[in-house]
């Protein structure tokens, strides 16, 4: 079925539905492709569109928004939603009924108090983070806000996460004008012990890279252990690299 408007199949169909507007089928095997919406109550194959909606889907959904009841395969998009998935979901926001949905609380060398929401499929997740460090006589009060992505592997009661994160460091308050001239990149290797169903102990090592530009705040008080440093642009851009640690819990 090919159309510049919409294709509708009321019975079982095998083959290709391609339309500018949308495709609708009750039971479909093959490829649905459109620039608007694809819908199939039962789907074996692939859906390619801005919005893909399926009941029981075996195959792939590729689009901006992917929604499935039961998913066996890959969801690739900005937003992925599935009641149950036996596959993987890759995207900015993935909400999977049997996937990851956790809150992490930890202390690190960057901030004494950190919180993150962690959500995604069984092996891939997104992190949204916020950290706070109270001021002392040697350290300024600071806020750290960021986001990241990671992979998740389990082995019995143990699990391991490898995360890549990007954040910004702010003094005094989170939205102070002129305080956005830095990026903190972090590579985290986190190990966890699942003590109970909704409680785990976590700890890990972190590789920190802080880049500041336009003669921005270099946050010299940050960092533990050995440090590598490089400056460029006449000293207005600074790159600092140092190791870090974290210890906390996952709920």
C-alpha cells in the first residue's frame, strides 16, 4: 500500500505500507513507513515514522516517539515507552515497565550531596543529576547539574554501570548570570550490590575532565589526587583532568 495520505488495512496484511500521512493496520508483517504516524495492533517487522504506536511488536520502532504494549526488539528514538520489553530502548527518555527506574544518592569529590533519577531499558539508561556542596572556609558553595547515558549489566546480586555524563558547575546558586563557562565531563564505572529489591549500595571510580573558557572560573579547589592540566587561547581556556570516587545508595 502506497499513498500520499493514509493507508488503512482492516485485516491481516503482509508487505509494505508507505505514506506521507500515516499507516494503520490491525495485524501487520513487514514495513510501515511514513512521515506522520504508524499504528499496528500486532506488528512483526519495522515501523519508521515520527510517531510509532504498536500493541505487540516484534522487530523495531524507529522515530521521534515510539510506543508499544509488549516490545520484542529495538526502540530507537527521542522518547520510548513500553509496558514490557524483551529488547532494548535507546533514546533520550525511555520509560519501560520492566526496565530501570531508580533514584541514586551519593557523595563524591565533586559534591558531598548528589541525587539522580535513572531510567531506561534493562541494559541502557538515562541519568538526570543534581549536586550540592555547602560552603566552608576553604571551599565555596557550589551546585552541579547535568545529564548522562549509561549501560547496565547484572550478575546475580551485583550490577555494573558504565556512565558518560556532562554537567556544569555553578557558584552560590544554580542559575547565576555569567557562570556558564564550564563543562564537567565524567566517565563513571560504578559497581552495586543489590541488598534488597529496592535498595542497593553503590561505589565507583570517576574520570573527571573540567573545561573552562573565556577566562571563566577554573574551580581550582576541585580535584583529588594527581591532575593533568592544559591551557590554550592565551590562557583563557583551561582543561583539567583528575580521578575521583563516589559512594552511595540506589533506591
